[in-house]
């Protein structure tokens, strides 16, 4: 069985490119275009890792992450923020809220794959993987 990753990003082109890189490396990808549909997809698909944008319609990635952590069934899923936000405060906020990693767009495919794999390994090692 392939590990599943949920990509939550309102930029469909970036989400599809991210999914392509992950799918070509053996992951199964699910895409959601906003926070609300992302939370529903997380509950429905139970991904091993979530790749999350910050700026999105309805509510941002920080709010998505907060709501995810409030759900006992989903709280252990590692979240990787992947964003064009270059402010250090965004990285600090993501990491202090418990994110597994923070990557800036544009990203290198190898960097993405390594980060997603590392987040899964860390979650499995700590016994927190869903």
C-alpha cells in the first residue's frame, strides 16, 4: 500500500505539480483547494502527511493546522507548510505550532520528497503516525 499525502493549496497548478512529484516517487496524492475541503479530505482519506499552503480562501493554513490539531483523530498527522510567504515570522509561527517542516515556494522536487519522507519517518519513529 502506498503512503498517502494530502496537498492543501488553492493554486491548482502548484498542487498538481506537487502531486506529480510525489506520485512519481511512490506516494498517493489527494488535492484540496482550501482549508474547509482540506479538513474534510483529511478526515475522509487519513493521509500520513499533509503539505499545506498558508494563504488560502476561507481560512489560512495556520487556522487549518489549528483545527487539525484540535481533532484527536487527525492531530498526529505531520504537516509540512509549503508557501511563498518569505517572512521569518511565518516560519516561526508554523514551527512553534508543531509543523513537521516549512518549505518555501519555489521548491526543488528532491527537497520536497526528502522533507515528506522525513516527516513520515519521524512520525513513525515517535509512534504518532496515524
